[in-house]
């Protein structure tokens, strides 16, 4: 076994068949780890999603959004039975060790190269334990060690007026500003709410912003987001909701689906949030709590979030 930093890998492997990943991020929520990888390719990386889902018993879900892979995996160890073309690559171990996450990848041929060298050169990787260099007919196997982050999702609603403003753009600019503060801005999901709501400004949507955060900086993220929202909103009804962790409780998703199909009241949002331990933050008013909470329940399902029920 060799222990190598990304700079060591970049210096050692200059071969034309090495194509580094851009970034790797890992977030922990109990016995679940969310692994986010920015692959060097776009649609070609769908092959990885398919193979990892087939081969890895630890993976609960896998999806691709452009060149970004998102795997939800359980901690533990489950040896792979690699077989060319059929089960060519996967994850055989996920372990949380203090402030680090250790993920062991293995693969045949090009998938083995990706397991070690390509991932190991990515931003966000602290070091790699290189067991076998892949390529050709050889199996590649390596542990990729990354910092332990946690996930924070912020729901936002009621920031515009009938005359001006746009919640989705304001939210995205907030995300970019928070990224400059050192937080990992992972996603922006626009959630379509009940289209016949008499209180709506126009399209009746709320927004969820997802971040990867060092555990010691979560409160700073929430406070900074609230200040940015207060400074930028045009509405006197603006509110935030905060979900910590990867899981979406079933009761929260049910609330979000109801908010897409019928008129909701602030009291209902407050009751659901209190029962689930979700923080609601009134920025300039309480009406925005309804949509802000609804955004959280569908942050991990962008297609359903966009769907309109009429």
C-alpha cells in the first residue's frame, strides 16, 4: 500500500489515460454517507452510475446530474465480486473515522484507473491509500480519504413582490455568496407550490439550497444566510427553514406534496416543523414559512419538485 496526496498523484501519473475528477465531497448523517463526485465527463459518466449501482451492496441510491455523481451509501464493508462488463466497478467499504471519511473503490480496467488515480487527483481529497494501480486487464483499488462534512438544506420563500423580484435568482446569488465564504454550494432546487394560492406573487415557487458544511460552521452558515436574505428581500413575508442531514422524513415529504396540491396555513407549517425538529426562521414575516418548509421536503427530488398539480 502507498499513501499519496493529490499532488503526489499528479506528479507521478502524467499518462494520457489519466483524467482527473474535478472534486469529491462526502457528507455524513448517522450511518449514511452522501458521496458527491464531479466526473471529468458528462453523459459518458452514466456508465459509472449503472455499474456502481449493480456492484455495490452498500449503495442505497445513485444518480447523475450532468457530470455530478451522487451516491447515498451505508457505512460498512461489503466485498465486490468484480466481473468484466457485468460488475466492473463499485464501492466495497465506507467508513467514518473522526473528521474523515474513507471510501474504498475498486474496478477493472478503466474503472480501476478511476478508482485510484482519477479520483485521487480531485479537489477535496486529502490523500489516497493506493493498493493496486488499474488499467488494461488489471484491477485497480484504492481508499479515497476526504474531510467529513455534514449537509444543511435551507428553504426560502416569499422574497419578491407583484412588481419586482425573483426568488430563484435571489436564492442562487445567496448560494454563490455563501460559496465565497467557504461553504460547498451543492444544489438549487425550485419547488412548484399550489398554483391557485391567492397569496402568490406570480408562479408560486419556493427554493431549496443545499450545502456541504464543516460541522463546526453550521450555525455560521445559517446566520449568514439569514442576514443575506434580510438584506436582499423585497417582501415583508420572507422566511427560511433549515433541514440538517441527508434524510428527508416521510412526514416532511408528505407536507411538501400537500403544499403543491392545496392551500396551506402558517400554523400547519409550524406544527410540522416543531414535530420534526426543523428550524423555521422569520426574516420579515411568517407567510414564507409555508413554502420554505415545503422546499425542504423535495430538495432531493428535483423532477417532482418542478411538477405542477392543477
